[in-house]
């Protein structure tokens, strides 16, 4: 791949409004933008979407910076690298740290697609020309106003972040005003075995699904709940690898899976999970991380694969952020996001904006 340079930029972008779940609250968003340049000056971009504190997974932006700068990147043999899929094998000695790994691999995929003058979607076998947009409403959202505005833009699926003890109040508020709205809830693993009766009461609201009701490793509880309710259960945090998906499907824990490139360690693993789910007739959708357009563009490419049949957490560039770092901005038209035909992720990175928003930078030169 003729790689000559790799750069890490930690940037921070203010949010339009606070984004809150039961486990954490964001008022701004810090991510690591990874750029990998070849000897011809072609640059591929990836993004590390770990949060500043470990409320989603054990990773943070600070642990990711350390892993990348001090362990992962110096250990790679860039001179011999010929394909992005080789990356996961080269760093297999690093356990966990999926989001750090995903950022590097994403930049490699973008670079490789640009070198071959192919869109990332086409490179990975995408077939959908546009993908369905879905909205996430946090605990601090103005529900009625936000739903009305997003409906006008054609969003087809609405996900509510809920708080234990107030979930029925929140769902009822939306369902009473929008009886036919495609609605789901995301629990981010806050329930336990004693809450199964509470979750069974939610059957009356005709939810599209309940996402991640129990903790990451509670496959048996998810299995038990899915056997007792008709509402589909979806797994998010529980699926951190291909093997997790195999186990979940074998145990009949869920009816769909949320695939996040960052959570599973990169695009290569995400594609493997997609293919396995398709083989076993488990529909998938693409989750979001309140990220910049770099990560969103990778998500759009992934969501163009054939088994992404459920609208994902795919939204326009400034749904949450005050500004984005790509040009043009990602737009939602009639509830769809067009899959770019241009090479790589299909968007230009605004390098001036990245420089202005940068908190710290690190460069690594290959020989």
C-alpha cells in the first residue's frame, strides 16, 4: 500500500445540545481522527469513537491514544502491508481496544479504496444506492418538537433512550402523539433479571425492538426475555466480535443485531458479522456513536450491504454536532442518505477544520 505517514489528531467539537443516556452525558464530542498517507500523497481517514469516560465500553479516547501511539502503530510493518484486512492479523496480540483498532483499519480501507479509485461501498460489496436514516432521541431531547422536525426530513425510525422507572412515561408520551411512529427503545444494559416483568409490560406499545436491555455478558437473560416477549430484542454492547454474534444467534438471544464498526474492532470484523447474520436470517442495522462525518461515511458504506434492512443510527452531519469536518456535509433527503460513488468514503476531509479543532497531534513516519 506504499504507506509513508500516519497522523493522529484528537479533536473536540461542541454539541448543539447535551446528549444524555442513563449512563452518561455529553456536551461536546472528542474523537481521534487518523490519517494515513501513501507515497503518492493519497490520504485515507478513520476515526476512533471512544468516549472521554468509559460509560459505553472500557475504552476511552485517552486509552486509545496510548494504545495507538505507544503500542499499535509502532508495531505495524507498513512496508509489507498490501490489503487492509491484514491489519487485524498484525495486531492480534493486542487484546480488546476495539475502537482504537477500528480507527486505524478504517483509514486503511479508505486509503486502499482511493488507491484503486473505487468507492468504499463498492469495495466491500455494497448493493444499496441509498440507506435509510434513523433518529436517536436522548434523555434531554425535546421529544415532541424533535420528532416533528425529524419526520419532516423523512426519518423512518425513532429510538428513545430511556431511564428505568420512567420508560412507560416516555414511551406513552411519544406513542400518544404519534400512534403509528416506528419506535424502539435503547436501554444500554441498565436492566436486570428483576426487571423482566417491567419489560414485558412494554409489549403494549408495539415497539419495533428493545435494544440491549441487559448487561454485555448476560446472554442467558436476553435469551430468557426473548422467549417471553414478542417484541424483538436487539443486541448492541453484547456484540464485540464475530464470536459474540455466533453465540447470540446460537442461543436465540435476539431477533436483530446492531453492528458498530468501532465496537467490533473494524470493518473487516463488521462484514464477517453481517455475512453470518445474513446466512442465519438475522437482520442487522448500523449503530452510531455521536461521531463526525468520517465515521458516519464509513457507516454509510457498511450499511449499503444487503442485510442492512433496518434503518440505522444514520443521520445528517449536524444532527448532534455544531459543525462537521467533512465536505460536503452528509444530508438526509426523503429519509435516505445517498451512498457516495466517489473513491473511498466519498467525502473530503476539511483539514483546516481539523487543525483548528485539534487538541493534540502525533505523527509517525514510515522510514
